[in-house]
C-alpha cells in the first residue's frame, strides 16, 4: 500500500520534469528563431550606420531650395510585418504603417533619413539621391545648405532618441523623423533651428555653430504657398495617404 501510493507521486514529478524540459526547449527554439529572423532582416535591409556622403563644409544660407519627402520599398521589411508585435498592433488598432515603405527628406542631391542600428535603435543616415529609386512629393522650401541640413538631421535624431531610442512602428519611425526634420529645416523656422543647433552641439560637445551662420539666419517668413505651421501638416497628410496600412485592405493612392 505504501509503495503503491508513492508510484503515482513519482510519476507525477517525472511528468512535471518532462513538461518543464519541453517548455525550456520551446523557449530556446523560439529565441533561436527570433535571432535567426532578426539576423536575416539585418542582412536583407542593411541595418547599421553608413558613411556620410554630404561633402564637408560649413553650415550656411543659400537661395530657396525645394524640400521633398520621398519613399521607396525596403527589401526584407516583410520580416517586421510578420512578427508577433505586428500582429498585436493589428489586433489592437487594426492597422499600422507598412514597414516595407521607407520615407526620407530630400533636399538637393541628398536624402536624409531615419534608419536602425543592429540593436534596432534609431540613427541618422544620408545618401546620394538616385532619382529613379524614390517616389517624391514637393512639400516646402529651405535656405539651408547641405551641411546645415545634415546637422539638422543629426539633431532631430538626437532629440528623438532622448525620448525613445528604440525604433517603433507607430511612434518612432521614418515618418515621424521626416515630419520632425521638415519642421526643423523649412523656411520660416531657420532662427529656431539655429538656436536648437547651438544647444544640441553644446550638449554633445561636438563642433560649434558659427556666429556668422547664426547671424545670417533669416527672420520668420512664409513659404510660397503655405505658412510654416501648415507645411508639416501637409507633409504628414501626404505620407499618411500614400502609405498602405497593414491589417486593412488599403493600398497606396
């Protein structure tokens, strides 16, 4: 009788051990699959810092130049769309911006954009404009030269990282960066940008905005068609209307 009662208890302990082992194996496999998927995504979409292509020089003021926002498809971005996070977002809010559609701010011959490092934290990168690669929309004007625009891009990413370092499909993505950068470089905001750049460079202890550049920054003025406050609103509307939402049947218009 005594031995008979012990056997089920032993068997029960054995079953629990087996279940724990299987659970640990499952967790391990899940982690392996996540890492494998992350590495595949990193390889496919080229995560990490890239060389700066804007020629070295001093920040300066020029004649009015066109500011555009543009998008192109991202190879490998489908991996993000298939993650459990993406499914959770879809279940909760029914749609989110397509991560395979990447946005940037384009001024002159250069594209300025938010990207991700190997830890999926946001970084600033730029690249030479390849016109056939991008679908572009004119949204405003700037008087900043290429170096001033580059510095503005780095400052905007710094400010975004101060609030949240990690890339987020909803609140910390390329569209957010494009809106923030457009607000920084557009005509009508140059004096504010000069002040922000001076503060930013003091904080990071790297470089210094020249007094000559700050003195040349024009006072507030309006765009050719829209006042400054409406430029970002217009650009945000363009991005929203032309970015498909996953979890719905929407397509780009």
